[in-house]
C-alpha cells in the first residue's frame, strides 16, 4: 500500500518557525519518522512539500492518477481558506486524514475552521510530530478497511 503525505505552506521552515507552536523538529525529521513507521507497518509513504497552492493541487491530481491508498495532509494556513485545494482533495477516492501539529482549536479563531473537514475521513491535531504518526496509522487502518 502506498500513502502520500502532503506538507503545506511554510512547513519547510519547521524547526525555525514559531517553536512554541511547532517545536524544534524539522520537516526532514518528521519525514524520517513517517518513513520509519511506514516500514514498520509494511507500507510506503511519499512526502511532498510546497509553498505554492497550484503545485499542491497538481500533486493531489497526480495522487488520483497514481491510485494512492491514502493521503495525509497538513496544509497549514491553506486549511482555513483554500477551496482550490479542498476541491482537488474531493477528487480523491481514498481515505484522507487532515492533521496539524498544534491544536488549531486552541489558537486564533480563523484557525478553528477547516474547509477540508467535510471531505476528510478525520482530523488529528495538537500532538506535535505524533499527529503525523497517528495520521499515518489512521490512514492505513481506513485504507485496509476499505473506507
């Protein structure tokens, strides 16, 4: 089974950006932990990060063409307003798990809304890097269950 982890805008700055919210872990370290868990679960995970909304939509389209078994997405700020990414995700027929390192519901009011909420299988937030690991476990479970 193959899974795709989509990292959104500014995530290339993890480790430097707002350590109070995101800690000091880097994107490379997050991806390494995902790869290790994927190996343990007997699946593969490809990671992709972009700061360009159109590139994210194109990568989602490619995931559809590739027939991935599940998608994890931490779109960052795009979560709260990108109907373009939402519409691209809606094309997918596999489970989608939305995740966030910080607890978006305990932050600024605009972060409380996810335009993806209606189309994702579920959301995980507030557990730092563990949000990614929990998300992968949830996506694998949902894909195996055919949901």
